[in-house]
C-alpha cells in the first residue's frame, strides 16, 4: 500500500473521512437550499400580500362607487311597451295620485277613508281581498310598504299605516 503524499489526498482516499466530508457538503447544501426556499417562500408571501393590498383597494373603490350610485339613483323603472316607466313613482310636487296604478290608488283610498291608522288586514277587507288567505294578504302588505317607501303613505312603529299629511 502506498502512502499518499499529502494529507488531503489521504482524507480523499480514506473512506471514513470522505464520508464525513460528503455528509458535511450535503448538509451545507441542504442548509443553502433551505435558505433559498425560505427566501422563495418569503418572496411568494410578499407577492401575495401585494396582490391582496391591490384587491383591497379595488374593493374599496368599487364599494364607494356602488354607494354613490345607490345614493344618486332613483327607483329602477319598469318596461312597458319598450319604454322605461316607474310603476310606483316617488311622491313629489307635480306627481299626482292618479299616476299610480289603479290597485295602488284603491289602497291609498282605503287608508284615507279609515277613521285612523289601519293594519294591512283592514286594508285588505276594504279593497275586497280575502284576508283568510295569507298568500293574498302578503302581496297587499308589500304594496303598502312600497307606498311607504315612495312617500305616499306612512307606517307607524306598531305596523299600522296612515296617509301622509
């Protein structure tokens, strides 16, 4: 067996030292790769955080625009013969009760003729709707609420309806 000239060569040819060197090299490379992976993940997290910040700004702008549109928009008109019409207009100067659909005019007349504030059931009886059938009472109640929303009637806290002064 020949003796190596240099100590490094001895370690290279010595299986015990070669194994520990390889292990050290692999461990160092693994640590290097782990750092690279952490850096890559950190970059991915930062990129995702930036995307979320952009999405948040977009949502804030959209919410603001929607709020402005809702505030400035009136009721959505319906379509009659291809023309936009508001079925139940807001009560404003120049808008008369006769501009309402016939069934809404009857509801307002029934509320007006009552001795005081009335419940939806009483309005149903006055306009000839069968109060025993809930499926007929609820649509009339919806019409009463719509008239309240548009300023034609007033709803009291106890759920009774009356005309506006």
